[in-house]
């Protein structure tokens, strides 16, 4: 196992920043589970880094991932803790990370599908929340996520980790303006529904085969843009004990409802 070159250390440091990830077209996934899920999805890391000092618990899963890296021809570097932590972002790292190419998806092709369940995320700032939404999107066969400008980066270290591998399964389109998202949806006859606390009961609506749910962030909700357009507001019935649902919880409920209707389960 070769020692991690200084050029790679610098690259890992760069990938901690959104600008660096966008410029290089790469992102970091930490832990054996993320690498394992990547391989399951047919996604091969550009390279992997291991830190013997940080490896913890049973080595069985880590050894299995490293063996898969070897079979796939993935270069694995060994790094001292100080260099490994240039790329890691967890407080208690498991001592293994992979560097992946950012997926390139085509939104126009996606919008041609006969059946669509999409999420449009607006003002979502928390990477853990976004990662959880990506995880649930994979679980309930969501066809894609449209992230409006101002949302946290889906390839942020924490978001990738919270996705539990879902990041390799769900098409994600970032930095859209509300106008661009609306134009894409309406131009492809995809019906948008804005989630709101005062809308129609979400479980009484007969959703068309091609549907997008617009979900606002933790504190700001959706932008005024949506209330100024001809979109239907829907709400998840709840008690008055809390003001609103967490964005990830709301997204999960809508996606589960759609998945049940789609699969008949």
C-alpha cells in the first residue's frame, strides 16, 4: 500500500470546500459503508485512503472493502492521521475514505419519463437534513432531486455521510433558480405541489403520474415565488403541538405515499 502523496493531501483539503468539489468534479465519501454502497451501485472510487491509526472495531467490513478495491483496480493509499484528517470530516473517523467523481445526470432526459416522483428543495441549509432526504429518496424510488440556489451542497461531507449511500442512487440537480425549476416542470407537464401548513390535505389528493413536491427549509420555508404561481398547496395533517414538520420527515412521508401508490405495496 503506497503512502499518500502530498499532491493527494492537498486535493483532499480542497475537497472540503464546495468550490473545490465543483472545480475538480470530485467528492469524498467516508467510512466502509459508503464505499460498500458505492460498489453495490456500480460506482468505482477514483482512489481510497486508509489510516491504520484510526481503524476501529471489527476489521471484517473494512478488509472486504479493501479487497474489493484491489479487485476493481482502485489505488489505495495509506496516510498518517494528520494527513488523513485533511480529507476526513467526522469527529471519530473510521479510518477509511474514498474519492468519487461527481455524477453527471441529464435533467431533460429524466423529465421525459412517463412516471415521475420528484422533490424540489428550497432554502434547505442543513447538510444532515439533506443527506437524510437523499437516503429516503433512494429508499422510496424518488426519480430526482432539484436543489434551488441557496441549498446546501448535496456532496458536502456530512450530507454524503447522512445519505448512507443514497447519493449513488438518486439523480441530483443543483443551483436552479425557482424560475428555471418551474420552467422545466411546466415545460414537461410535471405537476408541482407546494408543501404548506395551510394547504389541502395531502392524503386526499389524487396525484398525477408525473408529480413534483416542493419542500422548504428548516426555518425559512419556501420562497414567496411559489405562492405567486399556479401551484397547489398540500399539507400533512398534524397536531397543534408543533408548528411544522422537519423537512426530511415531510419529504419521507410524501415519498412513501407516492411509493405505495406506485408499487401497490
